[in-house]
């Protein structure tokens, strides 16, 4: 069977931003066996996209445990540097597609992440895709709890974390709406989530950080009334399940990583991009006041119960 190997061994947000390109590839190569090199923890979530035939567990910039004949086609959906392309080239594919390859398209740093990878496939395979085609199937183990407002205060870097006291005050305001407020996060963010919970005066069981795996978190988001988070991986789960969301952007503008049209509001008070890997909250993030986040959150809650929400992704 003709095979295509795709390399995108990155985080949750990167995976979900790559779904439109993977879906485009699936339609363009219906007779290929498509294999995705990605972190093992993402496997069940990838299954909900129904875009590949197999996942080879691979950590970021680690060699792919490929067996058998070389892939007929290898596609670098990982990045712009030579490191990921070299990991594919060593497998001896019949054809290698990626930014920076001879005759291939040029990288555009001002391009939205979802549009970038769809363009790569359009210019190399003639496969036109929809960058906003991000939806996933509902998780089979969707959490059997009443719908709630989810607040996710954590992020991979400090520059993308709104202060916990602001998240706590936000939670206090939203709890008045009569919908349960829950705090989510990874096991490493348990203390941060507990800090927010205590400051907000929420019940002990409102802290769900570290209690779910990735598919469990996806199930929570799929069943939620609203998700509020910083610019981090979980923010991309809301569009995947059509869950209304408010995302707080700091160093990175939503023009590069923002949500597709839908019941999603991206807040940014910046003028130029900052350091997405910085240790301190980005100035643009700190310029977002509690009222600036509370107002659109309450608006989305009202819209979800009264009428279809606005499709404008940015404010």
C-alpha cells in the first residue's frame, strides 16, 4: 500500500491547529495509508479527527520509529527548520514535502498557523483545504456532569498566564450566573488551580487540575457551557467541539493563533508580538482587565441560551 508519513510531534494546540491540513491530506490521498508521528498522549484525540490510519508515538524532534519500506511520501507539518525535515529525510521517502525544500513554498511568519499548513499542501499537492475545518467528533467518554464554566489558568510559559488573582475574581463574577465554575489544568498546574479556587471561594471539588487525561479534558470542554483560558492548547479544544470560549492573548496576537469563526472571542491588547516563551506575564496580557474578560464571557453565556452566538472571532 502507498504510504504517507506526516511529522507533527508538538503540543495540543499545535495538533489541533494542524487538523485542517490533515483533513485536507486525507481527502487528497484517499488510497494512501496515512501515518502521523505525534506524542502518544494525543492518540485518542487524533482518533476523534478521523484523519490518519495510524499514529507512531514520537516526542518533539525525536526520530520516527518507522519500520518497513521507506514511505512513499513524507510531509513535514512540524516547522520551518531543517531538524524536522532531516528526521524525515533519513527515512528515504520517495518525496519529501516541507517549507524550505527545493521548489517548495516559502515560510511566511505573518501567516495564521492553520492557514500555513493548508497552503503548504495546496502549493505542493494541489490539495485545497479549509483552514477553519477544526471540528472533532464528540469524545465517547464525555463527562456525565452538568454543564459548567471551565476556567483554565495555566499555560506553558509565564508570558501567557494571566495572574491567578484575576482569574479568581473572574470566577467569582461568573459564579453569580448560576452555572458551576470549575478550574482545569494539568497535574503540574494543580497548585495554581487550587490557588484560583481558594481565592474565588469555590468548593474543593471545583479543582479538576490533574484529575483527567487529555481525552478526559476534551470531554469536559465538549460538555461545557463556556471555556475561558489563556493562549494555550486547551483553547483549541473549544472550537473543536463548538464550545463557546474566551481566549486571553498576550505575546502572540490572535491573527497568528486565534480561533476560527464561531462562538469564540479572542482578547488582545497588544500592538506588536512579544516573547511567547517568556517567564513573566506579557504586558499585553496584563492590560486585560477583569471587566474586559467578564463582559464577553457573560455575553456568550446569554447568547448560548437565547440565540446563536456571533461568528466574529476577534474583538
